[in-house]
C-alpha cells in the first residue's frame, strides 16, 4: 500500500507536467482543427521558445535569490520573449513548410514530410549555433548564448522555490503552483478568445467548413496564420512553464515532449481545445500512476500509448471528441 | 610537399595548438619525409583514427574524447623531428549500422595503423570484431562494458576500468565510507548505466532497498522522486550519464530531500560539468561521483592546462582517457612501430604513466592498474575526495 | 488547380509528344527484358567498379550500398502500406525491429536455429504482429493511425529495452550470418584519374560468396536479389484485384465500401504485407550487422523510412527505391559536410516536398490522373469561355 502522501504527491506532480503537455498540445490541436494536418514542426517551435526565455534571462543577468519584484519582472520578460520567439518561429514554419503546399492543395502526407524537414532544420540549426556564430565571427560576443550548443543550457530561475503547503509529508512548492495555475489560466484565456472574439469565430468557421467560411468572407490565409501564431504563443508559454519545472533545455528537447503533447491532443480529441486540456492532464496523471502499480519509470511511455489505443478503440475521436468548430458548448 | 614548419620551442608549440583548433583540423596534411627522432621510418600519410560519435545525438561525448585525442596528436606533431601523424575521423554517430561501414572503412585504409575507440559499448560490439579480424589495434577511451574484453579480440584494449571495478568500489563507498544503509538505486536503462547499477545493486546486497529505471532523455522524474521519498532511502545511486543525473538530483532537492537526508552518488558518466548545469550549483552541492580515474593533480604533465588553453573549457568526461589512448599509439609510432602488426604488439606491452593512470594492459586488454576515486561537488566544482578502491 | 513544374499546361504539345513511359511501353518485350537485365547487372557489379564520384570517399562503399539496399527494401514495404493503401504508418520501425530481434533471439540468444529457418520465422512473426496490431487499430480513423502506429514502434523498442529476456540495452550479439562458401576472389577496378586499372582478385576484399565481417558486398547482393523478388511480387499484386481494391480504398474509402470492396480486410492485408517486408528487411539487417540493441530502432528511423517513400513518390515502387537511395546514400556520400548533414537533409526534404510534391518518380496513376485533371480544366475553361 502506498501512503496517502505519496498518492497526493504523484497526483499533483502529474497534474503539473500534464498542464505543460496541455499547453503544448494546443498547437497541434489548433492546426489540426483548421488544416487537418499534423504540424510535426511544432516541437521545434517549443524548443526555440525555451531558448528565447533562457537567452532573455542570460541577457538580463538573472540569478537566484533576487528580490521578489525584480524576479517576477524578469520572469515576465522571459515569458514575453519566449512567446514572441515561438510565435515568430510558428509563422516561419507556416510560411516555409505549409503555405505553398496549401495553395497547391497537396496531399497531407507531403505536408507532413515538409514539416519533418523543417523540424530537422530548426532543431539542427539550434544545435549548431556555436558553429554558425563562429562563421559570422560573433562567437566571442555571443559566447554565453551559443557555447556548447549540443549540451544542456541552464535556465536561471530568479524566483525562490518555497514551500506553499505542507501536510503530512505532502508538499506543494511555489514553482509547481505557478506552472499549474499559469497553464490553466492561459488555456481558459485561449478558450474564451476562440469562442468569443471575432478572430476566434473565424478560426472556428474555417475549421467547421472552409469553403462556406470563405464564401462568408472569412480570410482563410489570415485565419491559418492566426492559428499558427496562437499555437506558437502557447508553445512559448509552455516552454517557460516547462523551464520553471525543469530548468534546462537543449536543441532536441522538443522531440520527446512533442510526441507526448501530440498524444495528449489525440487523447483528448484532436481539434478540440478543452480536449487538449483534458488529454494533457490525463496523460500526466497516468504516467505518474504507473509507479503505483510497481512499474519502473521507464515503462511510462508504454503505459500512455496503451491508454491511447484503448481510448481510441472505445471513443474513436478521443475523450471529448474533435470539434474546434463547436468549441462553444 | 614540405609545407609544415616544425616548431621546437614549447611556447611556440602551444601557439600552434591554439591556431590548429581555431581552424577545422582533422585533415592536416603531414609531410612524412621527416626522419623520426628515434630512428624508425615514417611512412607518408601515416594516421591514427578516432572512432566514435562526432555528430548526431551522442556527439557531445564523442567530441570531448576527440578533443583529447587531437590535443595529443597536435602535441606529438609539434615535437621537433616527430613523425607527422594525421588524425582521421570515423564518425559512427554512435549508431551500429554506421559503425559497421566506418569500421570497414578504417580497416580498408592502409594509412591507418591504430584506432582510438570505438567510443561506446554498443558500437564496439559491431566494430571490434572487424578490427580484430584485420589486426587493427583499437584502444577504447570510454566503452566500459566488462563483457567486451571477454570475446578474445586480440586488438581490444581499454584505458579505463570497466564497470566491474567501479561498481563494487562505489557500493563499498556508499555503505562504509558514507555509512548509508538504505540505498535507492536508479539506472537509465542504457547499457552503461544499467550494467553499472546492476553491479552496485549486487554489491549493496540488503542495503539496496529499492530499484527504479528511467529512460535516457527523460526529464521529468517526479514519480521517481515521490517513490524515493516513500521508500525512506538515505542515499540514491544513479547509474547513467550527467544530463539525467543532474535533473534527477535537482528534482530531488527541489522536493525537499536535502543532501543531509538523502545522499546522491553517481558514476563516471556523470562526472561532467553538465551535471552541475542540469542540477544548478545549489542542488549539486554535496553530491558524489565515483570514477576509475586519477584526479588531475595526481597525474603527471600539464594535461589540464594544455587542454584548457586549447579549447577554452576544462577537460570533460573521457577527454583525458582519449588523450591517454592516443598517446600510447603516438609513442608507438615515434618508436618506429609503423605497421599495424608492430603497433599492436607495442600496445600490448606498453607500460608508462598516463594522465589518468599507469597505462599497462593485461592479456585481455584491460588496464592492469586502476584506482577508483570518489569526487565531491562543492560550489559548482568537481573536486577529488578520496581513493575508494583499486 | 494550379500547375507545378510542367511548362505548358495547354496540353496540345504534350499530347503529340509521347512521354518516356509511353515510349517505354511501346518497345518490344524482348528489348524491355534486355534493358532490365542490363540494369540489374550494372547494380550487381557496382561495388566492384569503384566509380569515381559515385563511390563514397569517407565510408566503405560496399557497406554504404548494403545500407542503401536495406533502405530500398524497407521503402518498398512501406510503399505498400502508405502508397497503395494510403495508411500513414509512423511506427514501421517496429516491424523492422521484430524481424531483427526474431533472428537475434532464436539464432543467438535463446537458440541456434538455421539461418533460412530464422528468416522464415522473422517474416512469420512480423506478419502476425502486423495482423495483431492492424486488427484493432485499422478501425481507427486514418489520421489517428499515425499516432497509434508511432506508439506501437515505441512500445516495441521500450519493451526490448526493459525486458530481461530480450537482454535489455545490452542487445544481442553473435547473430548468425547467411551460410557462405568461398569460391574465388572477385576482380575490381582501381581508378587513377579517368583511367581504370583492373585488380584481378588476388587477395581481393570481396570473395564470392563469403558473408564475413570485413566485406559487406555479399550482403548487398543478397538484398538486391530479395529486392528483385519483392518487386516482382509487388508488380503482380498491384496489377491484381487486390491492387485495384487498395487504390479504391485509398482514393475514397466510403465509395469503395459502397461498391462492395471490403475495405477493412484489404487495409489489413496491406498492413500485413508491409509488415512482411519490414520483418524481412529487419532480418537481413540483423544478420549483416551481427549485433543489435534497442537503440538501433529509434523512432527517428521510422521518419527516415517515411521520408524515403514520400520523397521517391508514394505509390510507385521505383520511386520508393529511389527515395531509399536518396535517404541512405546522400548522407554517406557527403560525409564531408559532417555536422551539417542533417540540416542539409532537412532542407532537401523541405524543398522536395514543396517543389516536387508527388516525389521524384510519381506513380503512373498520378500522371494519368494529372492528365485527366488537365483535360477537365481545359474543358471547364472552354465551357466558361462558351458561357462568356
């Protein structure tokens, strides 16, 4: 029997990592909802955002144990930079990997290959940033940003990590709380944006029926760009929350996380924003609960994939079904 | 073709080193007409190879080793009247499929008389039989799987202790020196990490209260940390590499398992600055790593200074072993052993002090003098602690 | 529909000038067979020619060719699943791993079975696992199949990594090689600039027919023979009722079902055929390399296989082979790019997808369909013109 505190511990930490999956999964879900395509390059959008945050803090000279207001300010700047970088990269991906193919009505598989190509490039360019800086002759100036490009780069979180709640061996730390609350707030804001704003209506219209939407005067190209941008912004936010939880990043950090996030999106019902939230949280919990039945941590991916298969067999469109168009219940 | 100016003064040699690593390197054309200082002949284009991952996901380890090898080659070539030796890269990306092609390439290249590598145990299983069949000596700086030496490959040598020396020493260190009796053993399911952790588990006996396995590349260890806490362990041993070790350590400390309560001990794969990068200076404080290698101040020569001057960073995991392995081959060439056959028998009877240990091999190619040390992390530095076994 | 690389969509010149394919079909049968034989012979002697430019300077050419042939075979198998039946399989590496592990487990780790029996076992087990995986998951809608199969590939790898019976990360060594005889050394060419010298097989590297450690050429030949057999089978299959059923399923599943095609059963068949070839190539891979471990079957390999089929032109067996060659050969040929190989490869995928979406060698059907499309646009154009 596991003690209750362990169970609570697993539940809470599962929700924390699950919240990150959820936020990351939005990019997959939104693009799929609108274009019916798997955006394979989304993992690199996340990775670039994480570097945006790391670089911003390095530039601003972040260190541990700063005063509260300064630390919060720094973290917000990092958040904005990460979201801007991720959003920008997402738009670049849309431009170089998708637009031409969409205009030509190419089959979805070709778009997938195009995205895989873009993903390889984006990840390797980050992994080679020291070499590239060397070519341009800036490796001296940029040393703190580019050195040891294949290794982990540390994110110096200026906020102290204090215990918020402690009950009988079960503890909640401030960093965990920030991640969980931050992710859920972002998701609610996005859900409201898509279901209430004019632009959000456009996104839903296109995902429901692109042709009808076009006839009704929705600018499809703009909607697609907006979709990529929102997905990117959310990935940037996810990257900062991830770094608060796990304070290092590297050029290939997106790959495994991307697969998890994509699994979460499908689990919840791809194309559905609330589905991404549910899918991410469920995935995070299941991964942690695998420990309860005595499985080693290395089996957790097997458990989550088996869960996915079972869910898809009984609910072929995921837990909440796929309906970005009908997001407003 | 006499294009390379030979420099005698050590200061000038150091300057040459710096220049050499500023450019690409690896393809220095040697002017082989030099008459070797110790009288032997010196064929044009004579080369040693580095076999390991220079690109791809495991490149970080391979590049560290290659830097050590390159330093040794550059120093050798800069010596006055030295037989100019080229360094050829055999980049396997740590992948077995590529390892086969690269091993066949190395074997087919008659300029190559010796190999530093293969770097990893997995690729060694593919490449070493090929080297053995062709009689091409391969000194591995980093493949620690004990079983590799038991295949009867006459060309197999390694300059570091295998897991079977480190495992028991680490277990004794944890139970006797640190006095911990409830150890939680985690491995990263890699051949190296799992192999070593299994040996530690065996030697800990009843002091090993619980096991867990993670995946390489995993970053979130909250379930493991929760389990460690629930198990009431007073020490954690991690078998694996620095990235996962650092993140696990960080998450343990974040969850309130302080270093007084739960000691953290890892292995030579974690003895790298990357451990501190991943864990952060604060969380890394007080952690231990064991390593079958001598602390730098015990070693002769100026390896650490030279390496730092050449690459701008301190030697990383296995850089020193790479340097040692290359030095053995280069010494052999300097003494006129310029065929594969001669060099192989030279290596088998080698007995000289190296940077990491006394370099001497037993008949299986294992180093015969290995001392295992523990290192402690203090204020972001990995400092030597004590000798824990030999 | 917009046009791509075709210079003139007007079509009048096009109709008067027969395409390469048309001219080829017009050739008499014996000539065709002769040309095929010549091509086959060329590929068989390729590793002995050491052609400048073509040969890889920084990697043993025989080994590269063996890898290339392996990729080509995998691409042929995946082409059945992806190109013919239109099923997006991101976990194809799983079948490859099953084939390789079967040979390893029963040939070295837990048995000493004869090599030929091993290969039969490998394809049987991988085909069975294809059926086992396909039966539940092929009912899942098309797009979801991608993530489910991706999960399958990972499950296979993680299971191998974690189960004691499969030797975990240590993997399997001493995998049996095909039985060999040593008859004679083979002559090969040595090039000095543009002149070739013949090296008459004294102490030659390639011995006929020794499946050894040093020389990968016999393995290349073995793969080549298997490829030729698979191509024949593939040709027969595609031209049969099965091939037409696949095409119908791929183009419009509901319409096919309504027309009496049992689409599920045909999809399952495609999946099983793909698994068969995947397992076969895995078995050949394992007996060439001699040692495998779970790291040999990372998910990235699935992406490479997929890229091979799509780059080559899904639905065309020659395209799949060409794609396999591109994916496996180019990185080895241009080793001097070293670090930048993957960036260049990514760029190549991006450019090919964008500027040649049908792949290097689009299937004939696509060409036919394109012509039909063009005809439709022409007709519609005139219609509009008439209306105006």
